[in-house]
């Protein structure tokens, strides 16, 4: 499966700070729970990547 492969899998995503000063992405799908903890600086890098991907996706939809 790759980034362009569509699936029918539904997932829930929660994002928030932990008591230990980390940023947690918590993903739940199909009975599986995946907590992913990041240092605040890493979380900011991820946020920048998400913004860049959103901008790129937006430019692709404007071309159509």
C-alpha cells in the first residue's frame, strides 16, 4: 500500500500533549490503537510537512 492507494479503512486520530511534555498522535483503527509520541520540535516538523502536503494537494486540485 502506498500514499496514493485508496482504502475503505476508517480511523480516528487524536492529537494532544502528554503529561510528560510530549506530543501524542493517537490513532485507532479496526480495534488497533497506535500511540505515537514526539518531542515538541519533532511535532512542529510534522506540522510543517502536513502544511506543505496540504498546499501541494491544493495546487493539484486547482489544475483540474
